[in-house]
C-alpha cells in the first residue's frame, strides 16, 4: 500500500471521528471550527470554504475508504483517495467472481448515500432526446422486468503496468477484471418508457460521485444502439445482494463487452443526446486509442484518437499461482478464463517452451455471450529447471493475443499474452 502523503494533522484529525458521518460531523463542529482544525491549505481557507464546503463537499483528506468496506482482504491497493485496488490472478479462479474479490476502480470519492445505503431523495433522471422526461425512484425501477446475467467487467487500463515504455495512470497489473452476476432492468425498457426520439445518437451517463477538486464530474456515454441492446442493464444487485457502496449503490450501468468506464456507478442521470457525448472523459486522449498502430512512445495528434469501446481477446491464468515449485512427477493443473468483448472465444492454447509449441486446452463455454469462458488442461514437466506457462486466447474472428503489447499513450486495452513463471525442483 502506498505511503500516505497527507499532512499528519489532517490524518490525526480524521481519526478522532471514526464513527461520525461527514454530514453529522460538520453539523456538530460547524464550518469555522472545521477550517481551524484543518489548518492551512495551499489554496487558502476561502477557497476551501467556497470551493468545497459551500458546495456540500469536504476535503478529500477526510474521506475514509474503510466506511465502504475497503480495502477488501488480500487486495493490492494502488491508491486510497480515490480508492483503486485489484487482486492477484490466482485469487480470481472462481467461475463467478465473489463480491469480495471484485476489483474497485474509482475516479472520485464514494458518495455518502452509497456508504449509508440511503435511498431518500434518490431518483434516476432520464432526459434529453426523449418524448417524456422521467424521474424514477427505486420502486419505479423495480416495476420493470428483472434480468440476471454474468458479465465481464474490466478497467480500460487493466495491464497498464505491462506497457513499454511506461505510461502514466494507475499501474494496474492483471487483476482489474472480474465476472460477477448482475441483476437489474434493461436500459432499453427504461428508455422506451421515456420514448427515445429518432434524433438520439448517444447517452451521457452521470453518477453521484462528485470530484473534490471542483472539476467536471466523471461522465461517459455509450452509443444509443448499445444503450438499446437487450443485454445492457441498469444493475441493482451484485451476486444476489443489493449493490455494495464501492460498486455503485443504488444503481449502476452494466454495458457488456465494453470497457469498465462505460459502466457508470452511483447512477442518477442519463442524458440522451443528439451527438456523441462530449464530456471531459470522452474527449482528447481520455479513454481513447490511436486509429492506427503507432511506435512505442509516440503520441498521435488528438484528431487521430478514437473512443475505446469493446475489449479485445484476452486470457488469464488463475492456476497455478505464479512462482510455484513442482516436482517432475507432478501433473500440473492449469486453469483460467478468457473473454473477447463483443466477440466469442474460439480456443485457448498454452506453451511451456516460450511459444515454440502450443497445447490446446479444454474450453468450457460461458453462461452467456458476455460472461467469460473457462479453460483448463494438465501439464507434466519432465526436467528440472525454470519454466514459464504462457496462455494465448483466440476469438471467433481469428484474432489472437499478441506476444508483445501494442502501445498507446494512456495504456488502454492491454491484452498481451499472460505468462507465469514456475520451477521444477526435483
């Protein structure tokens, strides 16, 4: 876990009120006392007052991820504020990822409503290019038909640490991916209730996670065709339980096949638009990849960047664990998952001689087209020494995982083959 860079007085002050909610504490001590307790900010107390407290926000140093049950056990934490954490591949062996093993990716703090499981005043607003604007309560949403499905959810930057040369951003390894079970209502049903106009092109999706620095709220959108797809959900449950705070209570989008940032958490507004959504996180280099292959380290002009949408073919070795030692008479069970965005997995092969020869694995079909496939095989290594187990997935278009990672400026959509080291010692 990275070391804290907070002023110690801030941290000590925060620890004095572990059981109080932020709203309760502000009510108790008052704004002036709070500013005095916090000491000096570089921007000055007036900026803290007007920029944060008058807008119902608090300094990020007062946020406590533990209030949302974070970090989860065995989680590798990249940052606490905002909270971002993943799991080692061998901890992701389940066919359906348990909630306690699902990675967490946040751009801002977790809303207080989510932490307190408080539905008072919450509405999901549908507006824009619709014939009838809606403001739906949870009871309203529950009147729509309910759908349950397993869906792969993966951060667009998963595998960023494998890019050479290095790129900026959270250095995800391979564990910012999961396949849990989601229950909710079809986004299509809700949009049809609002009456989507023929002018609709994109949705702009918003949540309640407000940035503490006063910047534009995180918002991304999806093409109206994807929004109207029968598999796209407004999820209300995760693995049979009400959405946890860290995963979007009370509602989030599940957009199968697409990158995780399209799956807005803490959802409270869907703006149906007559053009591609143009929020800060939909423009420039944010969540965009080059329209053509580029040399590592190059940055193409912004007009040559394209919105990242669907994931590419990818696999994960979940058994054995990296760096395990075996004996020569041991049958090594090798297992993992594979997925391919909008495409289907055709096969997964493994190699123990650095890609010279490949052995096809047994492929277990997914529960639906957007869940991950499972694969397994057995290997016997007859000589002592160092080995690497490589896994390579192929999709139904004939596309296979690359041996080296194609480069892009933000480290998105990493899908280089997975390799784990093992040793035979006797």
